[in-house]
C-alpha cells in the first residue's frame, strides 16, 4: 500500500495545475447563499440556469425573495431540481436570517455563531452551512463534500466513512490558516474529481496528482469546471 498523501503537497500540486480557482462564482454574497442551497443534489450547470431565472425576474434580493410567493420561486428554480423542497429550504433560511436580525446582522456574526444558526435551519446541513460561511460571508472554515472524501479515500488519507468533522480537521490542521487557501483547496478538489478522480472510470494515469508519486500529468484540465 502506498503512503498517505500529504495535504500541503496536494494543495501546491493542484494550485500549480489549476491556478486561481475563481470559485465560488457569484456576483453578490446573497447570490452565493442562494446558490449554496440550490446546488444540493444537482450539477452546477443546473444551478446557473436557476440563478439566471431569478436574476431575470429581479428576485435575487434578500427582501424581495423573502416576501415572494413560494409558487413563483418554485417556477424560477425548477432547473435546479427538487424545486419544491429547495423553495422550502430557501424560505426557511431567509426567514431565519430575518428573525435573527436581518441580512446585515447575519453577516456580522462570528464563524461559530453563524454556523450554529445555519445548522439550526431545516434543510441546511454542514456542507451548505460551511459553503455559506466560507464563500458568502468570508469566514475561515473548510467545506467538505463527497469529492473531498473520494480523493482522501483513494490516496489513503481517510476512509469515505470518516465523519464530516474528521475530514474537515485534516485540512484545517494541514493547510495555512488562510481563507483563500481554504476556498481554493475546496475548489481544486471539485475540479480534480470532475476532470480526473471520477467516481466511475477515473483517469488516474493522466491525473496531475500522479506527479506527487513521480508520475507527471499528461493532460491539462477541461474547460468546464
């Protein structure tokens, strides 16, 4: 069995390969909040279509969406799938933010208080909460998803049965205490798993991570991220 991969080396390898991540794509913090809910159980291309619909209808605003009818939101976010469920989750989140003191107060919360508040909202789990904290609010927390567990499992760092917190700690304890590093590392893992470390038919022989084992990468990343 090969040795476990060093997280710091993995970060520098992926940074060299991909450059600045440019992730999370969103014009405003509120757009990122909405996107974090919409991306649950769907591809990002579907989220982009739903976000476009919301923008076209001038609904991508905290007060406007909070006061909007559920049926209208459902019709606009339909491309993201599970639109009835996601409408309820969005409304649960927006109402919780409003009840807590409003959007400005929400963004003023420290990381722990914000995360606890988000996790108290029905339909908001750890990944969605950390995505909002990290990318929308600029809080230093690392986002863990299925891709994260996949690459750790394949490189003998952790099993896919490891808890969210256990995986998160691996990165927080191994990377510089830097928000941009956290953002980029999460993005790089998403990119590498879509491009190479696929669930089915992984392209291990062409993966840039192979360079850490003395095997140079043969391909550049795809244009679609």
